[in-house]
C-alpha cells in the first residue's frame, strides 16, 4: 500500500535493495547528489527515536500483505476478511489468549442437553450494538439464520446446525442434527456467529440469497471493541474505539488500529526496522536475516517463536497427496517408496529455515486427537528402493515413464524442495519430472477427477477440533466435491470419522482418532511434509513497545487488550 499523506522516507528508499540500504550508499533526492550510509547502528538509533515517539501514540500500525474486500460477517470469505471482522464483531464464545478452548464472550454461560444436540446460551444483559440497539436472543437467531439464508458464507462450518430458537429475550437455543462437541468453538468463528443488528440489515435491503449487503460490507453494525473509521480499498483500514463497548476502556488500551496493505516485503521490513510500523508480516525466507539484524543492531523488535517452551502452534499442515486411484501411486509400495525418498529434516532446515516441525498425522499438535507417538516415516533411500522393487508390474511400468510432480512456488515444496526430492529419487533410478504451475491451476487440479498421481496440498484449521482436520479423509470430500486429492479412505475410515465426530467422551474420541491416523499411516496415504511453526503468522514481528498482544492460531480479538508502552 502507498501512503495517502506525504511520502515517507520509508517509501522513498523502498525502491532499492536491502543490501544497498544496509551496506551501501543511497543517493538521496532526485539528482542523487547526496549520499547516505545505512547501517545496523543507524537503524538502531532511528528505531530508538521512533520508539519514544510511537510508545506515546495510541495508534497501532500493522503492515501486512492482505487485502480485504468484504466486511459483512455473514457473507465474507477468507482469513484476510475474518481477521478484521474479529475486531468489529463479538461472538457468543471466543478463544482467550493462546487457548483453543471456547469461553463465554457475549454469552454468560451455556448448557448442553439432548445427548449433545441442544446448546442453550444465556446472554449478557445490557450489551449494546454500536448502533445503540440492545443485544437480544432475536439478534443472535437473526444473525445465524442470515448466514444460512444468504448461502455465501462458509456453510461447511455449520453442517451440524439445524435451527435456532428464542427461549426468552436473553436465552437462545441451538438445535443440532447430531451431537457435536465442536459447536462452542465453531461459534467463536467470526463468519458463524458475529452478531449483527437486524435493524441495520433490514434498513439496507434485508436478507437476500446469494447477495452480500453492500452497506454492511463497508460499515459496522456489531458489538465489537472497534468500529470502522476509514477504509481506503486495497490500501488501509483504520479502526477506532467503540466508545460504548460493553467491556469498557479502563486500563491500558489503544485508540486506533491501522491495517495497512504493504505487498512489498522489503518495504514492510524497512518500515518495521525504522519504527514506522509497530507490527509487520515477515515471511520464512526473510525471518532469519531479520533476526540477525535485530541482534547486531540491537533493534527494539520482538519475534515470538515459542509459548510454554514449545514452538508456536499454527494448526496447519503441508503435504503431498498421492492418488490412491491412479497408477503408479495406487500401489502401496510406490507410495511407501516416495515417502522414504523425501528428506524431511533437510527440507525443514534448509527450505523452511527451521520454522516448522515434522508433520505427524492429519491432526496437528495442540488438537485433541493428535497422536503424540506417531510413527514417523524416515528418509532412507535403501527402504525406498526396496519398496519400489516390491511394486506391481503395472506400477513399475508406469514409473519407467517418469512421474510428474507439479508445484507452486512458496506453497509446499516449492522449487527447492521439489529439486531435492527429484535428485534423491534419481539416485535410486526413479525419474521425477517437475512442472511449475500457478495457484489457480493447482486449485483446479486438486479438485479434478480422476486427478493426478501427485499434487501438493495444505490444510489450515477453520476451527480447533479434530473433525476439521480429518475432513479431507472423508470419501464424500473426494474431488469434485472437495479437496481430498489423495482419493484415500473407504467405508471403514468414513465410519471412524463419523464416530469421532459424534463421540462426547474425550478419551473415546482420542482412541477413535488414533485408530484412524495409524490406519492411514500404514497406507502411506499422503506424504507428510511439515507442520509450519506459528511464528509464520501475520503478526510475527512486533516492536518491543507493543504490550498485551496475545497470538492465537485461530481467530480471536487481538487488539482490545493490546497497548503501547514506553
């Protein structure tokens, strides 16, 4: 994004390389007659000056690479919109701090009856929308019914939902089609249960199927800590305090939050290091160099990498789908050989710069059902060769033609990881042909029938429950209906997934998911590449004067408790 006020020095120097900025001479002005030398020490002094200025400011500047296009909670899609919606609209439940357990927010409490099919929520009284209307059970029902009626939001999150019933002005009941332990955390998602003021919606066109509300997509009608002050499409969104917010503003809080779209990473980094922004998105390739500059230049920047002495959770996975319906990967031994021929640890250390751990099953770390003692597939070319030798004659015949692997730069393996795999397979006589494709082509191929033998895939959690992460293993999620591009599974695994979804007892649920995970492990269903570290989140580089910020791998309000300290 470009500044809409006068051009800052960060913009003027953003057109040159980082090496020039940090180690060379930069010609200043149009004529280039004057030179300036930018060093780590210079950046440290500039950042120190900026620190004193920024710390007394009540405005938090966040520079990221996201562009929002719709802030109507019931019709918006995509993380880029949902991250902002969490600041504008409170939900019945939320995930406080780093927790993945739902707690009451606009709800005071809830009970579960009907063998896990009826959830009854008691609402807080006296809570007001930004419009002045009072929060009632009717507004809650209206909001979730609106999501179902417009048919534009992520309806897959509410497949268990049957109907909502108003019991009294401050009590709402959700009736589910089947027992679903994940329902409270699903209600924390901004697209599912952001409560809107029905009067505002009705005054601007009401509920219309397959049509977003243009007024609501650019204005606030919720119960959140913040309201939209200004939105320059594709450039920035400025949020200001909701003065009537029900939690109040006692203590340390911000006055404004600015989300600024800065697509060029070098510009984001320079502005962060100069202290012009408080938070910036930094990618895995750039993070190691930034950490070194922080150390060398004593820059007041904090990179949060761990929580409770463990790597930050991301609740996302990176894999290569191996098609169970097409030769040669329909042969178990071919899948086994491909799995043993990938150097996981080298890929994580060299390509992902160590910002990941081995993927250990479909259910990531931090989620109930994750198998802590998951049997990892090791990199062993001898085992790979033996597996290929044991493949069927038909599979071997296909392998001799060469196997094509298509990759998207920066998605899962990227070119560097793909070449690593290609070279290791060549050592044992297997030819892997590489083809670079774009994201649109990948998405089309991921959902095509009969698919291709090998295709990259990533899974990012929509809600923190095991049922979300095993979705791709359901046979009804095979293409063209979904992204289960490995075409793995059968009636038995579908039954396990259904049992895990319905089971209310935590220990029995864990046992079901363990059985499911180990079955797919024995089938070498997917090549489990990595589980990225949560350090690669959108808020991963923060100025040291930013306090109160709590990262969560899911969606939750970030900036109500955030403040700036001297």
